[in-house]
């Protein structure tokens, strides 16, 4: 059985998928395969020119959004671990080795997550803390998860699918382990799946549309998981 499967959802790829696949080929951990789920791209996403150093399975489905594509990819694998990696992400060569080693060393943890870069900005993340997780989303979707503990993404959510996932796992007794290293970079900071708003924007006296959308989406997660207080900005 393959130890790690990387699931990559793709929708109208802007040319970042090739760099993502090439970064996976440079990995130091070898027991890996990849499932690319084309979420209804027009024209359909085609295989990119890679060296063939990684097994890639291509799946196409009608457009259903990133959570649907990730769930579809997860259903197509029986590996021990699964990672969800957007096409605009490049992994460091040591990313999988570090995460697999962390989970092997910490059998009590259900997933391993790391620091990362969003373009020029470094996100350090935090050591796992259940109370902090209930207050704010601080764990990125691109973590290595024990597949047996993966509950699936809530396909009804349009934002905060990662926060919802970790909260759902927490409610089932599953916790994470933090790796204090930058193990991946989000390259396409203007893409549709990866966005960041500086924290000071949320403290302005007026509300931009994206901030209003952010607040509304956070409230849905708050109600679903019966979280106290407001989201920390």
C-alpha cells in the first residue's frame, strides 16, 4: 500500500500545476502517488510535461468546487496518509519526509502541519492547541493526514473548509502536530483558491465586500461547531 497520496484539485489552471508537480518530483520521500482532479475546467486540464518520477492519476468531474474535488480524490486512494495540495503550491523537497517522520514519531497525532509562505509573507503557524483552534483558523489545508481519520470536507461551505475540517476532527478526538519549518509556498497569490487579507483590514471602521464575506463565512463555522466569541482577526 502506498504510504502517501497527494490530491490536487484543479479548476481552469493558470499554469501553476506544472510547477506543483515538478516540486513533488523533487521530494526526498519516495513512496508517493498523485491524484489530480480536474473540477470541470474548460478546456479540460491536460497532463503536464514532467519527468515521470511520480505516479499520477488524472480524474475529471463536473464542476463542484474545491471541497468536492478533494473528496473525490480522497475516495480514489487507499494510502496510509493523504495530503491536499492546491495547484498553486510548491512543496519543499523535505516536506513529505518531515511530515511522515512527525506522524511516525507521534502516533497520538492524526495530522502534521507546518509553517509556509504566501508569496513573500511567512506564516509561522502555532503549535497545536485546541482552544486556539476554536478561536481562529491557523492550520492550512496542506497537511499530511492519516487517511483513516479523514472525515471529508463539508461541500456546502464556500470558505473556511480547512478550519471546519480540523474542528470536525477535533470533535472526534483527532489532534495535530506542528512542524516549525516552512515546508511549502503558495505561489499564485492572485488565484481563486488562495487568498489572504492583512489583519489590519478587519479593524477598519468600514467593511470591504471581502471582509463582509469573510465574517459571514466565519459565522457559519461558528454556528456549526458552537464556538464561543468571534473569530480572531
